[in-house]
């Protein structure tokens, strides 16, 4: 798989017991790799259109604004179907690791060509 020309950008805010990570993805066709968290969370499509898989089952295409429930330890991934997608992942900050990050149950990396 070729590396996306414009890599997704993220911003993190932790406030009032909520961990919020915003992903801004400029280009359609960008894949955010499969991963799983120890605890359930919400992925909120703020803008744009994405295709979502959970446990290798296609959940469908979602246009923002739209909230998607992600169960604990469920492997999930996103493919952007439009330019300028914004995804907001919301976690309970009280269940974070010592660095403040949501606990990762499983993470996958994509083998990329240069």
C-alpha cells in the first residue's frame, strides 16, 4: 500500500474526564489502520464520509455528523471516502494509561511503500 501524500493529523484534548482525539484527514482513500481499545468508546464523524469496519465486518458508509459506537476490544478501521474528513474519538480519560492515552488492546500497522 502506498503512503498517503498527506498523513492524517491529530490533536488531543483531555478535560473533565474526557479524552478527545481529533483526526483530520485531507485526502479521500486514506486508511486509518485497524486497532482495538480496552474500553468502549465513541467515534464521531464530524465531517466528510468514511467506510467503517469492525471485526472485519463492514458496518457501512457514514457521513458526518454521525456517532458510531465502538465496543471494547473490537478491532476497527476507517477508510475516507471524501476529502477533508474529521473524526473525533471520545474516551473515558479515567481509564487511560499513565501517559493519559486510552488503553490499546491491539494495534496494527500497514506495510507501506515509499
